[in-house]
């Protein structure tokens, strides 16, 4: 059955390779089977594949073959496949399957996964799918969708295990054996007071080791990590990463238990946030490999327009020193070196700073110390590369004075680049602007404009 895990294969290197990576042979075989419209071969190729691998295949086989594959999966679609698809591809698959099939698939997902699938759909499709769901399945999803996007309320699942602290281990084990509505997976039992407020947690491994008469309140972990339902998902990820918790209870503003967030969902968030930061450093607010040419162009255009404006500013500096460049042609040859080295030095510091802010390793308490460190690193790198570049310029053009000019300009630009690469993201973060999105353009502008100004200004003053 497509989407199930390979748990019946012997331990071996080929099996591990097969289980965790899609081979080119599998992809080519699936394409041929789809071209031949061979349902039996398609089913055989997908049999035993993890839902994430099936989703990868759906992404990679192209639009027309994707339609044929989804049609073959229609009658036995593993719901987990939907939650593994990228947003754009998921929308196409949902449109092809129709609300009834999607509703049937969502009924087999946890609330958080079903919510993730629905939140990426347009309002009309979302409403159609919700209408096709039974009321007991629809209500928790609608409640989750009512919470802000990227909040803990969207991440949490409603299925959990909660018991009072006066129960014994024996009562707890009997309850777990007899209950019919337990979640498929859980790592901890949440201990609640009579008002349904979480007061502790009991890891399953501990419960299984204790004698039946022991009271839960005597062995539970008091003061559990509680997640407010409106907490941003990035904050949630920080709690899990910082304190190594496998799951955490979600509470409302009165402290009452609403749901639980599992570590597997947080891993997705950590990857999503890291990917978002990387894209924003490259000037892309959001992107998808499977978006259309028009959509991808639309996403990248604004950033390129901003960069054009900054490039014009840098060109204005060069134009101001046009007479100097005409008299000393070597300056035109050496200018890109100064700007490039400053830009790279600034980008290095900027990347480290943005990541440190995201992981909270950079705070007000240590900002000055780290700024001093970056200043010292910039001075060291500035002098080292200034000496190298100055000597090269001297030998290349036979001018000691030209070597001195580029030496001084390189030192100035790299020091400024290093300091700006830290101060700019700190300042943007302080005023509530995402430094990953906005800092790059400021740092690049400063290093280009200041680099050209320092180099050409020194040349005009020292050489002419």
C-alpha cells in the first residue's frame, strides 16, 4: 500500500538506501508505467514507499504524469501524502481529486496535519472540503483554522492523553489499554487538575517501569513546559530546541489544556524557518520549485528592482569621480576588487548575525562583546587582504602609491562592512523588521558606496 513504512525488510545497506532515497531507476520506471497507463505496475512500484517518498515522486514526474498518478491513487490515497506535498502541487492535487475525496482523506489525519493541508487552499475550496466533512471531524479543524497563521493553535493536535494526579500507575495502564480514542502516537501523559489545567507530565518510559500502586502525582514531572495557544511557531520551535522536549501541552489564556504539539511537527517548523531565513537573505520572500514561471518572476522582481536602485547609487559615486578614473585607468580595473571584498565580508557577518538572532544566541547582554569581536576580526582581515591586494596592485601597475591607496581603501571597506553586517540586522530587529529580509540590501549598498568613495576619493587626493 503506498505510503506505508518499510518495516518488514531485513537490515542491510541496500534496504536502507531504498528506504531513504528515491533512485533514478524508480523514477524512470514510474514514468514508463504512467505512459503505458499500467495500473498494476504503478501500484507495484509504489507499494511500501513512505508517504514522503510518494510525495517526492508526485513532485518530480511532471504535470501530465502527475495527473495520471493521482488518478491511479484516487481510490486508495494515503492521507499522509497530502501533508507532504508542497503548497502549489497540493492545490493542483486537491483540485483534481475534488472536495469529497479530500474530505475522506482529511478524516484520516491528525487535526494539525488536516489543518496544514486546508490552510494552503483558497477560501472556496476550503469551504467545499469542510462542508464535505462530518461535523465531529469538521469542528476541531475549523477551531484550529480560527487561530492566527503560524501560531501554536495551528500546530497543535487535539488528540491527547490526560489523567488526574491521584490516579495510580495501575489505573493509568488499565485506562490506556481500554480506551478506544487514544492518539496514534504520544510520548508523554499530561497530568491535569480538576479544572483541566496541566500540572505535570509523565513520560511513557517512566510509567512502564513503575509498580501499579504508585501514585502519578508522586512521580510526574511538575512545572511542565506549557505553550500559549497564540504563541508564534518560531517561539514554539525555540522552546522545543532549547529544552529538548518531545511534546508540549497547549493552553488557552486561562491555563486550560487545549491540545498538544509533537516534536515531529516542530522539526518541520525549524526547517521551514531556516529555509525562510535563507531565502530572505537572497531577497526571496517565498518561493517554490514547482511554481509557474510567472509566479516565480513576480516573487523575485521587487528585490531585483531594489538592487537596481542601489546599483544606480553606486554608479553615481563612480560618475562623481569620472575625471579621476579617466586619468588613472588602473582605478577602473581595481574598483571591483574593493567592492567585492567589502560585500563578501559584510555578507559573512550579516549571515552569522541573522542566524544568531534567530536562535537567540545574540541578545542585548552579549551584543557589545560580539560587536567588539567582529570589529577585531574585520581589522585583522582588512589588514591581511589589504596587504595582499596592495602588493598585487604595486607589482601589477608598477606604482607604489596605487598600492598604498588600495591598501587603505580595503582596510576601511572591510572594517565598515564587518561592523555594518552586525549593526544593521541588530537595528532592524530592534524596530521590528525582519533582518533576514531587509539587511542584505542595506549592507550591500553601504559596502559598495563606501568602498567606491574611499578608493576613488583617496586616489583623487593622493595620486593627482
